[in-house]
């Protein structure tokens, strides 16, 4: 991880954990999301476009191994997304992940004591199983990522105490991605007269219904290019035929 950080010319961050995990394990990419029970969850980084899509898919759809790993507090290992039980369990995510280029997905919660600031996701473009040693290594990477996030003062609320930057690129370590989604959610709270949770659900549903990333919808809301009508509810928003 230190070598990866040196190549970037920066201090060790969660992106370096992901990159090192890909080099050490039989996977094609890795991503990480900050998770919270009280606030919207946010992708933090991804090693490639597929891992970035997987993080955002799970956020937008509200389902997937990342979501389950966080809720259960344990690793979720999916060696083949074509398996019938996974198709039934993740009725939307499984097919969307396959279309994005992932065949196997593994999720490991970041945990230090009772604090769980996020989840590490690994994917492979082909069906693959991790042996016991590889699972142990992945969990060690997840533990290291948890320490890094806590060192950066990311608490279980998902809020960094030392930064409110919005000028960094999406998927950069602790980038402005989170700030823009939170800002858009706040705008919708005022526009629609609803609470934080319902405002975020409507933001997510709007992205899902139009088959686009939630970050793009958030950017449109913040820039006042998009305004959701007050009468719109999540149940009104259906996915496109495609």
C-alpha cells in the first residue's frame, strides 16, 4: 500500500488499499463505499470503471453485496452472479452488475470494534472462489481501510470533520462526491418538504428510473437544472424499459 501511495505521490489512502488488494488477490478491481445507518452512503473510490459502476449501482439500487455486508456485519462472498439464488436475492443488481462486467463480487465490512465506516468490494470478470487465506487477506485489507478512514475522522455518521471540499474529482479519496449528494438531498428536503431519508430515496429513485448515476442527478439538482415536482413519490418512478 505504501508503494502504491508513493507512485501517486500522496500519503496512503483507501485507494491504495484497493489497488494493493487487486494486486494481491485473484480479482480484477476493487472499490470502497462509506456507509452509515443515519445518512446517505457514498462511494469513496474505485480502481477502474467497473468497480466504480458497482459502487454506484449498489448506492442507486439500494441492494447488493455491499449493502448486505454492511447490514450483516460480515463478509458476503458471491463467486458467480449467475447463480439462481443470487438472481432471486438481488433481482436488479445481479443483472446490472453482470452487464457492467462483473461475474463474481466479494464484500467485506470495515469494522473497528462497534464502528463500521464502510465496505470494501472486490470483483472479478469471471467466476472465481476465494480460499480461506485469500479471504483472510481481504479482511486484513478491510481492517486497514477502516483504520485509515477513522484516522481521516470519518465517523459512523459518514461526515469528515476536517473537510467540506467540493472541488475534487468523483471517486477520489473522501472526495466531493459525498458533499454534492448531501447538498442535493438538502435542497430536495426544502423543495419537497420532506425529511432527509425520504429526500435521499427520491433522489436515488429518480436516478434509477432514468438509468443514470445518482451523482449526475445530484449535480443537476445542485445546479438547479432539475427540480422534482412535490407530488412525485418513489413509487411513481419506474425504471426505463431498457
